[in-house]
């Protein structure tokens, strides 16, 4: 064995496919003095028993990007690193039993087409031609993906490891990490059974042991990793002569089959089948005191539990009767880690400097190649090519206790192939964070949704309205909520609405030098004392990192308010940017917010408060409301005259009751989304993401190029301003059918894709379907006719003037 390294730039803990891919991609970016530690042999965790499927299909833009990259990498990797690999690109067919599933397939196909994946929609008859053993009598249609296939997980991991070693990286097997120590300068020492390694960065890539490794980082600002472990079984049949004959005749494997409505995949394995079910009556492991996680489960499996999957196996045999002619040769039952949403955790470790995560992969083989690329970009460049919020560890905050993780992991596994409808809320592990007026909101008919763990009303049901889960199983805008959203929007337009908004992320930034530090962080200017404005933070490329409302209380005393989901993301940005002596205090959980908005809002508030309601737009003041201390801010995300009322939790029930008694109508998040989209107001991580620069996002008015501070992205934005933007942010009016444009719908001009939508909704004040999006800059002229593809249907769309559709002069807002 070569000499034990005592120094490295990066230490990766975990030698599965993701750890090996991360090491390989760091080397590809020129960081060749990194070390990977594995306590056993490479692939000893979930990688060794993985089935090895490599799909590209996803309805998440980020995940599809990552999986597409994996397929491209795997097709060339063996030759690139001179390591033979079994990678079968067999193509795949996904079966649809319903119109709704066909719409989902159309959406994924559209996204795939944009990314260069040549997916096709087939009739059942076409599928039968390609897969003669398939029963198709009850199918609506089939999605075909020619890039799908499978790979040997061990060979893949060894190929990545060989490529990394050949570029100078070190891999130390049978060397358990035992802990970490962070030093004052932010560097680390990783402790192992063979000695210590000093390094600049640490990566937790420990798979289903990631939660245990994560505990080492708690003294340095870390948290318990939100994860649990599921038992996943797949079975291998004996060989079947008809399969062997078909393979010889056709020179390859049958397409990989997924019956997503029944919830399994069926793949040709040699001359038999591999059946992998995701059963609703699933089983988690290592969740109770009498089933503790062992110190080492390397290369181990659990006993078979075929009763759990009996129904799905029976269904698969009816779908492919040939399968029933063979016996079961082997059953694999092994641990798969699950995050609460089923997506991995890749990116900066929340609260901890110079530490990263790349773990909890449910589909690690499919995502491993892309994950290594993304992680290497995070570490080396400080930013990723594609916006990766979908997998960012900071998307979870303090509500993810183990009960939550266990419940959500079971729910996600049992609904692995479920459709994620826009008005559907998953029921497991609810009520983790409640507003101080939650009971009242529910009493008023609030149909709740979850926002960073907080329960908020999406809409308010009236007696007799259908609020069942089943009612939300549609991609369309119509449902029991539609009439209620319309009524709520009309109340805000004509009278006054009140929305309880718990969970607004709030940070008090104060101390000598706070103002100067913020000037060096944000792209624009700071408000004067007593005022509030929007500020943006860019990354070094000038792309949109985040948006905050900046409220100035004193010369060096600010409250920064940001999206609920951005809490830990923006907390880390602020803390990392502030000098010694400036504190960043997270006060999110101590306060609640009401949005009180509409032409009668001044009238309603005037009888309840001593505030000066004549103060103009973008001002704030301390006052009493209903006899309670509060803070009033003159802003409105709904685009009407209005105020935000901020108060401590204990003071909010009296305020809410008084505003309702004065005549305000409660409205929900669905109405707010409709109202904001008519104003062209951007939503974070939809319209505002690192996929776009501030200039592309139409936000140049928030960039002060002439200020002396060299804020992040200034040089990049100056260069972009000189050469011109490639894309432009636009509002589109869409002649939509039953559905409004979802995130990342393709925008077409003729037979060319020229952009994508970033959000869409029906505008009840303007009576039109509205989409916000990004298109080629030369098309961003008012009146340009384009088409938006919505679940497979191309709908005429017209580019609008660069102003709000509703109240373009903001007269109502400033009334």
C-alpha cells in the first residue's frame, strides 16, 4: 500500500458510486490531491446490491439534467478510463393506464426533448411490436425512451475509481473515518483508524450511514441528516427460452418495462427477468430501538419478504404472461436510503462551512454520474451549471425530525411512481409547524398545504366542497378549489382579503459595519431608515442566488425577509458574508405575518390601529393593531393597496380575529399565486434561480453598476451588459385549455424550442391564462406570437408589454 496521506484538498467519506464519481469529477476539474475513505471495500453499501437501472425520465428539470448527464458519461466512460463495463442501452417503455398519466408522459417528453433526449409517445400497438410478450388491452399509451438502460454498479464504481486514481487521486479502503475536527480557519482534520488527514473540505457521501456521519458536524453548526432506510426487494427469475430466442433474433435486450400505475419495473436479466416492485405496504428498517442500525452492514442483505410484493408480482405476470412460466431464482432485499421527498442531498452542508453532502440516493446508479459533476462544481466553482435546488440539503430545515423522515420515506417509497398533481398535498407527517392562528384558519375552511414545514391555507372550502385527496388528482385548473380561488381573488380586487402567512424567513442583521457589509453583498442599494426595498444577491456569474426584502430600522440595523423555503439557504449566505461584530439572528419561528390587502384595507385597518396609514408605499412603522404591538409594512405581493402585519406569535390571534371581524375575507396561497403572476412578480426557485442572470431575469433596475462595492457577480454582469443577454424574461398570455403552464413547459416558435416557462396560473382579475418565462432575447418583443406546450398540447401565446398585466401603472398599489 502507498504511504498514508496526511494532507488533501478534499476528503470524501464513502466509497459507493457517488463517492467514486465525486472523486473522479474533482480530478476532471483539476483537483487531483483528494482522498476517498471507505470503511470496507468499494460498493459495500447500497451500490453493491443495486439493480443498476439508468433512466433519464423525471418531471424534475434538475434530476432529468443529472440523469441525462449520467447516461452520456456512462456511454463513454469505459473507453475513457480503459475499464470494461456492461452497459446495456435497451430503451424503455412506460405504460399509461389513464389520460392523466399520458399527460404526465407528455410533460416529461417535452422536457426531455428540450434537453436533447429523443423520447417518443407510442400507441399500445407500437409497444406490442417492440415487446411481443406484452399484454396491452387496457393501456392508454406508452412513453418510449431510447436512452434508458442498465449498467453493472460494481463495474461502474470501479471504472470511476480507476479514472480518479489515474489522475492522481487516492482511495483508501478498509479505513473507517471516526470523526472530524474543524479549525478556526475553517479547515478540517478527518480522523481515521489509520491516522489523521488535514483538508480544506469534507464530503459526507456515506450513503445510508450519512445520518451517523452527519452527527460529527453538529458541534460546527450541523444538524441531524433528514433520512431513513427502506427495505427494497427485487427478484430474478430463472432463464426463459423465449426470451433467449428473442434476444438472439433481435441482437439485444428487451426494452426495460415500467408499469408505473401498478408500481414496478420489469427488466430482462440475461435470459430471464428482474422484477422490482415499489409496494404500498412497504417496510422501513433501523427505525426502532429493537431494530438498531448495525455498525457495519457491508455486503449484507435481509431475508426475503415476498408476501409484501405478492400482488404486484401477480400483476406483472398478467402483464407479461411469459414471466409466469419461470421460477424465482433469487431475491435481493437490501437497504436503500430515502430522504423525505425521495431526492438525494447534494450541496453545501447546512450551517457548516467548507463541508458538503452527496448522499441519500434512492436511484444512485442513475444519478451517480451527474451527482459527481454537480458536487465537484459546488466545491471547485462555488456554483453549479444547472440550478440544483431540488437536491440542495438546505431545502430541509428544523421540522424534519425522525418521525417526519420515517413517515415521508414510507410514503414516497409506496408512491414511487405517483403523479405529483399541482393541487395535491401528500398527507403523511403533517402539522409539524403551525401558525398561532392555525386552528382559526382551519375553522374558516382552510385547506392546508406545506411550505418549509409550515401549514398554510391553499384555499378556503365552503360547506359541501369536496376536499378529498382524490379530488386533486388532476393536472387541470378546475376542481372544487376553482370557484373559491376566483371568489378570494375578487375579494382582494374589490374589498379586502387577509392571508395568514407563517414561516416567512426573517433575519435580524445588526452591528457596526452591517450596512457596508450588505452593500458589498447585494447588487443594488439599501433603503433609508424607515423604508423597505427588494434586494438581490448574485453568484460570481451574475446569476440570481436569492431575493430578500430589506427593512431598515437603523443605520446598522436591518431585518431581512425572504421566502419560507429559503430559510437555511439565505441564513448561510448572510452569515458567511458578515464580518466579525455583525450578528445574524434567525427570528423566523417567533413571529407571524398577515397580508391585509385590497382597496378597503386602509378602511379596515384604520379602526384597529394607531399607525399612520397615509405613509407611502415601501415604508414600515411600529404600531399597535387590535391593542397588540406589531409592525406594519406597506407592501403587497397581491398588487393591491395593502400592508403586511408582522407580530410576535402570542399577539397574532387577537390581531387576526379583529381583522376578520372588521370584514376582511380570508384567502389562500393559490389565490396569492394568481394575483402575483398578474403583476409579473417573480417566485423564488421558479422565476428566480441560478439558471438565469439578473439581466436575463429583467432585474437590471436592482443592479447599481456605479456603486464602489465589488459585489458578487458585478464583473460578470458588466460583461453581459456590454455583449447583450441571450435570454429575456417575459409575460405571456396563453390561449390555454383546461391546464395552465407548469414550470419548464417548452415555448415554441414553429418547430423550434425558443424558451421555457418558469411559472403559470389563471389570472382571475384579467380573465386569462398567464405564464412567466424566458425566451430568446430577439423574440422578447410585445406582440410576438409563440406557442406554449402544456401537457402535450401546443397553445398560442403572445408576448406582453414589459409591465404588469394588472394595474400596469401601479396606481392601486400606491393608492
